[in-house]
């Protein structure tokens, strides 16, 4: 055991122990609630078996261990590739100084307005905002658009009768890069069983990248926001605006939101004016209204 000869050496040893403890703590916190946690427990059990084979008289098992151990490192990289990528990406985000760049100064008011529309009509939608980590792999899985971000385009894409309404829309700066994109589903066992595929996809992309996912429920019309593998549910439009402004490190000027649709005598007129209503339905209803009553 090394002998501490000076307070300087003791300080370095204490710092060494502190950094190792902090590293272990951060790794455990990152894998908590993910599929890597039970896999890590299984890995510890296998390590104990290997250790017993080394110190015991298990000749055959010791031979197997001595030949398999050199390849174990590569097997661990393959098994934990998703978790390793997540840890390295999170570490890079902690030490990067790229936040607050010009990409964060783009306006996303159209996303807030579209989320308000989807919430009123209970239209399912999933909008992913790219930040520092690129989403090229997921963009290539969908239909490329490279169109300017706008409220009208989002309403058109997520119209239930539109061919691109299934899947996610990925936003890069002030442009919609692609629609109908496939995203990885979160395997977090701690998530509520009430969350469907759309919500799990929104959480999954934020687990692997630093992207922001805006999710609108088709069943309830509730607006959710997924960041860093965590989801905030049942947000109001103003809360969504504030959270986007906070995450993008900028101020979002308030805009006038559309008046919520109220059911009454003018219900048909409100539905006809909605960008989410089907054109054929609008045409048939207009024709029915124009026909004289017998």
C-alpha cells in the first residue's frame, strides 16, 4: 500500500478517488431505468463466475474463460453500443460551448401554433427539433422535403388523410428536413403503460440525441415535450412556448393564438375552415348546405 508522504500527494489521491466515484455515479445514473441496468447485473454475475473459475479447481471452465476473455471487450461494445453512444453524447453536451449558436435563434412559433391546432382537433403529431447532434440517419428513413418550416405545411403533413401523417417530422433550423421518419422506440421500463408508440418514439430519439420532441396525442389532444429521455405531459400552449424558449436559450415573443373551436350553431362553419378537415368532406357539406330544402 503506498505511503502518503505529503499533503500534495494526499490531495491528488483524494481527487483521484473523487473522480472515479463521480464517473461511476454518472454511469449508473445514465443507465438507471434503461435496458442496460439488468444487462449490467448479468455482466456482474458473469464476472463473479469468471473470478471463481480463476481461483478454483474448475479446469475446463478456466480454459473457456481464458479463451473467451480477450473477445469479451468487443462483445461488450456491441451489446452496449446504444448506451455508450448515449453516454458519450451526453458527455459532449456537458462540455460543449456550441449552445446559443445561430441555429437556436430561429423562430419556432409555427410549431407552437401547429401544436395548438393539433391539440384542439385531437390530431396525432410528432415533431422533432434537431440541435447539436445530427439526425441524418433518421432523416434518411423518411421522405425528404427540405421545405421552409411553416404552420400551414405542418397542418398539411399531419392531416389524417395525408400520406405523410404517420411518422415524425424532423426540423433542422428553420426548415423541415423530412416527414414520415422512423424513430427508435424507448425501452425504458419505467415509462407509463398509457404512452403509445408516438410518445415512446419521441422519448427514444431524445434518449440517443439532444433533440427536442413535441408530441400531440391523438386520443386526448394533450401536448407533451420530450427532452433528454424524459417527458413532460399535459402542457398548455404557453408552457410549451416557455419550455422551447428555455431549451433553445432564447426569448420567444408571444403571438396571438387561434380562438379555440366551440361547438354550437356555427360548428359546421368552424370545421369547414379547419386546415385539418378533409377537402372532400368540405365539398360535400358545402353542396348539402346549398341544396334547397323540400
